């Protein structure tokens, strides 16, 4: 049987499963585990179901999606707006700087104080999303569906693009990782934040895909102040957005931003503990998961496990990135998406992730058994 014929039958199976008024989640998971076809927008649709965004009852989809997309528009209105500026056309009034609240107000509840703190987070997000999948042109290209609410010249909203431009001229650049602030550069360096012309922004009225991803992450940070934004989240939202923004069905593609936001939020609700340093050593934290990779390796390949132990190569040295970023940095994007088909379809998805990490070690076991500490560390830390 030819590959094209096999692919045809697979697509038909998915179409049958997705045609049910009430989708059988067990059947769909089993189909998705072996890979989801891109054709007809099947993958994007399945991910929305597997990530607990779309309900299994299709009769609810229209009203549910309408409501969720309205909620997201409301987030844009409330959160991507400079304090003190609003659009009178939306029934809001312009609030000028007052004696009670002004840019130098030290009160932590001051709207200006919040605005400046948000800018620190925004600068970190901006720096990270501009380099998202640099080998691909996609994220630098303009989206077919720029956000009219943000870009409409009739609106008094300040775009994130403008905030970044203004802030880099007068603020320090702050790098924030899971441990908090780690690096503050001088204002002089901030002026030369993007020295190459590689990442020049698009003209007014259009926006690149990376700018959409930036907005999603900024809204997420605002809604989740306990975790806000941590480096690496951009690598998790990227493949989801790419999958939804390349959906061949334009009626889905048009709403890629809102749908990505909610799917990313759902995925992070399962994965967020990996990004919270204070939980590292708890059973839900990243340390436990990293050690689980070695526990499994010990069970599957004792010889390799003993070799790594003998060389004092700890799982923290290389599995941290594998697990927190769901392998998004270890493979090319098409391969990441294929792995995520299976990852999302598995109910115990993070146990499956540990299995994959263990398999990655066993695949290079001969090289690891022959290598010394330096060779093996290079082998494990390089992208596969």
C-alpha cells in the first residue's frame, strides 16, 4: 500500500471521528497518538480538543468560541493600554495624570508603577519572541489577520511595539529567568538592543507573527502575576501558534491568536510548576521529573545508567531544558509538532515525556558508553 493511499485512509478515519456530534475522546486520542494529519486543518482542530479547549460536544462549539474570543478581546482592551489613556468611542473616558497618581508615585498600587513593571516583563518577552525559530521566515512574516483592535488608528490604544520602542530608549534591559532578575544592562546597550536590521518591524497597519506571540505572552503574564513570564514560555507557545496560524481553514486561522492563548494557558496549567523555582524540589516540581528520567533509565538500561552515574553526569545538566520546554528546543519544528501530537494525545502526557527523554538517551547509548565526561556533556547538551 502506497504512502499516499495510507495517508488517505488515516485522514478518513479522523474525519469520521471528528464528524460525531459528541466526539469520543478515547477514540480520538488513540488516532492522534500515531500522528495527526495537517490536511484540512485536522491537526489544529485535534490540538484544540486534546488541550481541553474545545468541548467534546460539537453543538456547543459556536457559542463557546464566540464567548472565548470575546473574552480575549476584552483582555486586549483592558491590558494592552497605557494607564491614563482610553478610547472615548468605547464608552471610556480619558484620565489625565493627577496629583494622586503620577509617573513618580512610589505607591505599589499606582497604575504608573504597574505600567513600568509591565514594561520590564514586556522587554524580556520582546527580546525572546524576536528570535523565535530564527531559521524559519514564518515568525518574521506579516500575519494575514492583524489585530484591528490594536492597530486601528481610530483607537487610543498603545501597541506593544510602541511601548517597546519608547522603553528601550530610556529604560534598562532586564533579563528574567526562573530565578528572577539575573542581568541588567545599561541604558546605552538598550539603545543598541537590535543592532542588525534583521528584525525591523513592519509598517503601521501590519504586524509580524512574532508580534502576535508577544501579545499572547504579555496577556498571560498580566493574568498570571504569580509566574508572569519566564524565559522558555515563548518556545512553548510558538509551535501552538504556528499550527493554528497555518490552518488551511481561514475561519479558524483568523482567530489563531485567541485560540492559541487559551490552549497555551491550559497547557501551562499542567506545566507551570516546572517554571516556579520554589517548587523545584516538590513532587510536582522539575527536580522530581528530572530524577524520574534516570529512574526509568536505570530500569531500561542499567549499563548506560551506571556509566552516567560513574561520570557524575546529573540529569539536571541536560534534562531540565528537555522537560520544561517539552523538547521544543531539541528538534526542528516539524518534528516537535509530530512529537506533540503524541504528547497531547496521551492522558498521562508528562509520563510519556519522560519515556521519550529516556529513549533519546538509549538512542545514543553507544556514543555515551564510549565517551568521556566532556564528550558526553557536549553530546547531551547539543540540540539533537
